C-alpha cells in the first residue's frame, strides 16, 4: 500500500505544480488581455475555477499523505499510550468510512451530470467535477496507508515488549 500511496503522491505533486503554473499563466494573460488589449479571454475565469477545484482536492489529498493538516493535540497529549493508540485507530476508521461514503456519493453525483456542459468552454461538467471523487479516492489511499502502517508498527512494538 505504501508503494501505491507514493506513486499517487508523486502524481499529485506533478499535477498540482502544473495546475498552479497554468492558473498563474492563464490569469496573467487574462489580465494583460483585459486591461491592455481590452479583449479578455472569455474562458480564463472558468478554466481557472476548474483548475482550482482540481488543485484543492489533489492538494488536500497530498496534505493528508504528509500529515500536514492542522491539528490541536493538547487533549491527545494528555492520554496514555494505550488510549492514544485506540483513539488513532478509531479516528482512522471514521475517516476511512467517511471518505468511502463521500466517494460513493460523489460518483453518483458525477453520473447524474450526463449531457451538462460548462457555459464558456463547453466542456462536459463531469470533467471538473471528477476532481471530487479522484481527490477523495487518493485521500482514502493515503489514509489507508497510514492506518496499515500504524497497525503494523503497533504490532511490531508489542512483539518487542
């Protein structure tokens, strides 16, 4: 599972870098065209919104991979090691179940979008909305990897005692 998570993480890093650069370039040229040439790029705002959606879900998943989300730990720090392990297992299971449910709902939502097109670019709306289940699926893989590594490390720790 670690290898799959690492492959997905590498893919996410590359795509998020490309998306950030592309958003910057598109919006830069849109400003140039709008203010200096008086002819804005008609699809620039919509494209940047769609790219930002992809960037948000991929970046969120990537932050879960590297455990870089904000957390408040003053209560957890007061728990015993045994209770910390139990809390860690319970929270991982809650997150995995929630992500699984959200993936299922988002896939159902995507399937309901058949025939819908964006207003400016006229692309099928399932393309930008696909960012939701893809990002959630990647996040599920990363959290599952953390959970399995925690369980494996916990079992190895118990064997060494």
